C-alpha cells in the first residue's frame, strides 16, 4: 500500500525540478488542498485540472493530491465534519460512515464536510507550501549545479528557460 521507494523517487524528482521553488511549492500546496476534499476518486483529475488552469507544475500538484492516504482519510474526514458542523452551529457528533466513503453516503453531510475540509485543507496547504519551499532550497544548497540554478532564479525572480 505504501511504497517507500516510489515516494523517495517522487520526492527526489520534485526537489530536483528545474523550476522556481515558489512554483514547485505552489503546485504541491494546491494538491494538498485538493487531497483534503471529500471528493474521493477525483483527487487526481482535480489536481490535473487545477495544474492546467492555474499553470502549476503537474507533478507537484498530483503528488500533493496524494498526501491524504487511505490511512489518514477517515480521521481527517471526521475532524472536517466536526469542524464544519461546529462552524455551522450544528450539534457536533461523529460522522456515520458505516455505508462507506462513497459520495451518496456522505451527501447529506456535504455542507459541513466541505466547509470543514476547506478550512483544514487551507491550513494544510499553507504549511505544505512553506515546507516544500524550504526543502527545495535546502536540497539545492547541497548540490552545486542545483545551487547555481537556484541563485540564478532568485536573481531573475522567475524560472529559467
């Protein structure tokens, strides 16, 4: 279920992209936001669409959309529902997911789920942006060629072609 070598390869691929660190981090952050939405099965297509519409890096956006794994989805969904119910002034109770995570089982809780997951997703995306930006800068500082590229990008303020 969780292939460490695949994740290492993907993270190395992201950190060594030939792009501005802010651009890389923005794509990852948008993907993380999408991963918090309750639209299971649509995270990857939503990430691809967001990457095209917002002109973000596709690899980082899709990788960010995979942050919310099957291990973490149920706790995050429960917290999202409780937060959304609280903000809507509804009684706070556990989210009944006995029927499964399909949308037709969650539809009656949609307003609270979408509100709560949007807020959690926003904060997770902000954290993901700064963490990814820091990791890209740190990774590039260790590699001479990457460090030179980062220096040129910071002087120009944009991606180099």
